[in-house]
């Protein structure tokens, strides 16, 4: 991603500059890895949710915190170019989710559980940033 | 599916359905392609507002609010639409981990104001997006 940017330092909007970084087989891999990330999210979410009695959406929290940790790790390992797009954006980007986090927060709010809704926002943000920092530190040390 | 919404944790175990996994994988592939495609078309540097990530997250939250509310009113509930559209498509189209890395990169540049604004605006707009799309579906449903 960074290398593609440096090819056109004066342009941020590059509608047809994709193949700079991602090759045609790379796009197929983006689709396949997106599927893998989504299925992993479903399975982790469902196994965490099943083992917790709380109504708090811990499954999504576990997915997002672990995904932020792993993406931090890849960043710390200084992965770049197509490898970062495939392992980071395609796989971990699909594994973690923003929309479900917001939907579950909205649901808690609708159910009148305002404290739980606020906690869902604050805990996810804090754990997400903390996990990304930790992952990057581990990756940098390796 | 309906019971999973109201009391997902009280559902002890449901066997993994192969068709459900295929639906999630299909939606996930499309969501991933759309998000990575947009992020490659719209590259931003760490000092800038990450428009690509912001756009997919808000659009995905709008879509999820719409799909989930629409699917709740269908009886019998379609068993594969939710995994395809909600878990697969919207789940993969939006991302949480990329936001965290973007925040770290902003903090690296001591751009704390941008990082705080990005995080706050993303969360507030994402919440409003889910709220607005589900409220709109209910409003339309009440009229018809």
C-alpha cells in the first residue's frame, strides 16, 4: 500500500491504480481470505457467546480485540505490499467487524441497557487500541 | 434465528449448518472485495482522514441496520439471508482492526486530535447509521 502511494505522491484518489499492489490472483485471494475471515468470526463469536451467560456481546468483543492484536502483530512485523493487503485488509479486516459492534450497541440501547451499551463502546475501543499496541510491540520484538 | 436475537445466549447449541457457512463465505468474499477495492482506490496517508475505512464502516452500519430490521419482519424467517447479508456481507465489508491501526499511526505522528476525532466521529456516525436505517424500515412498515 505504501509503495503504491509513493508512485503517485501527489494523488490520493487513484481510481485505476489498484494493480500497483494487488495482482489478479491477489484479488481472488482477497475474496477467499475474506470468506475465511468471515467464517472464523462466526465460529469465534458463536463459541464465545455460547459459553457466557451475560447478555453483553462478548463474542464480537473477543473477535475485534483478537483481530486488532493480530493486525498489530502484522504491522509490528513490518509486513507490506500485497502480503499486508492479503493478511491484514482481506483476512483480518473481514474477521473483525464494525457494523455488528454498532448493531449490538444499538440493541442494548433499545433494550434500555444504557450502561451496558456505553460499556460496549468504551470497552471495545480501549481493548481494541490496547490489543493493537500490544500486537505491534510483540511483532516489533520478534 | 429469531430466538437468537432475543436470547442468543440461552440457545444452548445449534449445529453448524453447511449451507449457513456457504452463505457467510459468499457474503464475506463480496464484502472483502468491496472494502479492499475501495481502500486500494482511495489510498490515504496517516496524516489524512481515512475516508475509505470511514465510508465502508458507515455504509456497512446503514446496510446492517436495514437488513436486520427487514429480515425480522419476514415470516417465516429466511434462514440464509441473515448469514449471507448480515454476518457475511456487512460483517466483512466493515472493519474494526483497520481502524485501530489507523489510530496508532495517527498517534505515532502525535496527531492526537485527528485520532480522537476519527474515533469519536466513526462511533457516533456508525451508531446513528444503525439507528436511522432501522427506524426508517420500521416507519415504512408502520405506513404500509
